[in-house]
C-alpha cells in the first residue's frame, strides 16, 4: 500500500505512521526524520537544511525530491510506504507523481488529518521524542510510561524537544502549512485520492479511523 499522510504539524501523522508501520509491515518515510538524520550526521545537505528547519521554513523542493527518490529505491519500500510530511508543496506532489509513474506504482490513498488549529500548538509544544529510538511522546497527552521507557525499545529514555517545536517557531510552521501545503488537499481531492480523518481524540480511536479510511 502506498499512502500519503497529509496534515498540519502536530496533527499526529508521525505517531499514527509509527502505529501503522507495525500493522501493515511497510516503512514510514518521513522527510523530517531524513533531514534530521542529515543534520545529526553533519552532511553538507544537513548543514544547509538546519537553518531553514530551525526557522520553520521549507527546505527546497529539489533537495527534498532527491532525498525521497533515493529512499523509495531502498528494498524495504518495494512493498509500499507511508509518506509522512511529504509532499508539502504542489511541485513536490507533481514530482512524486512523475517518480511513481516511472515505476508504475501510483499512490493508493492520501489521508488528511483534521485537527483544530488551537490544539496543534498545545500538541507540538508538548512533544518530546526519544533520542535513541525516535518514539514520540507528549508531556500533556502521552507521557512516558514508567516503566517501560520508550515503549520498551530502549533501556533508558532520553527525551529531547526538537529545536523547531518551540512555541516561537510553531506559529511560523503553521502559517507555512496553510500557505504552501494546504493547497494539496484540493490537488488530491481532484485526483479522487483524498480521505479525511478526524484526528482528535484517543490514539487508538484515530488509528481505527485511519484503518477504516484505508479500507474504503
Ligand atoms: P517535520 O518533522 O515533518 O515536521 O519536518 C520538520 C522540518 O523539516 C520542517 O519544518 C521543514 O523545515 C523540513 N521539512 C520536512 N519535510 C519537508 C518537505 N517535504 N519539504 C520541505 N521541507 C521539509
């Protein structure tokens, strides 16, 4: 299954991807995670991207498309994937279409995560992730269980807040979403791929809604 998760920062795309990866045995391809790995490794791309990310802006389309093309060529993506946080602009969506047409594997569905804007700021500013396993927690809604830490994946939880998850940057990221990413809703609606999911409420409830939308 080839799916796009579309939604504002903090709408739960990453958390729900992590849950679906287990049940569907397909990888989560998060351009945010790929970029953060470049930043951590100190690559040339990572050095260029860091300032843009910290400012809450979008990294340029050519860089993102090159990174996604490389990731989707990996063997684990042959059975399908969840694209999380990509595409984020119309040119990225058009680039993705070309890429998938070349391998004869078009998208099956685009899930749009609907969350009220007020809730997004609270969700993002409470978000923490484990430095080691990447699992996402939230100080307000999904605190780390004691024990086991990290859902049992790591022995010691090392929670960090992303530098771009501070309240100052969040407003910018939300504005960028409205301007540059929200037009993708109409783009995918016109292609008949869009399925809206109410993404507020219990994690498991939202997962069930996503599964139901995918089964439609
Ligand atoms: P995320 O983890 O998806 O919230 O992404 C964190 C940051 O990485 C964003 O605020 C952007 O600066 C950058 N980024 C991630 N994905 C993309 C993308 N598809 N296009 C452009 N920039 C991206």
